[in-house]
């Protein structure tokens, strides 16, 4: 199992999915999951966890905090689509209905 470092190259949701699958296979309880997850944090993620003044009550609390503090970058297709929407302009001879239809396809 890869440790979660909090880097931009790692997607927190992918890591959480993998670690939850491992925890399920080991039949770990909620408190055990919360404790063991810390062993799989490194670098910025571990520093972040160490600085937390409030300890997490549940495994779900820790997962949500990780998602909030280390959001995954948007999928490339979403970024591309967003850029296309921002750049798309109605052509001089383009009918509004055609422009609207093309925009809704983006």
C-alpha cells in the first residue's frame, strides 16, 4: 500500500478507496482504521495530521478532513471542458439556437 504524502500527484480519493479495500480485507474496526491510516501518511499529509489540535473521533471524520485539506485536482476532461465553455463565443453568422445547442453539448 502506497503512503499518502499529500502531493499534487496523488489523488486522495484514489488512496482512500485503496486503503478502505485493504482495511475491509483485514476486517479492521473503525477505531483500528483511524489508527492504522496514520501509519500510511507521509510528508505533508503526516505533518498536517500531527498539527491537528482536534483529534478525529471517527474514521469518516479523518477521511473527510483529508479530502478537505488535500483536494484532488480536477480531471483533465473537466478542465478542458471548462476552458472550452469559457472560450466558446457565438459566431457572427451563427444562429443562437445552434450556438445554444453546441454549448449544451460541452
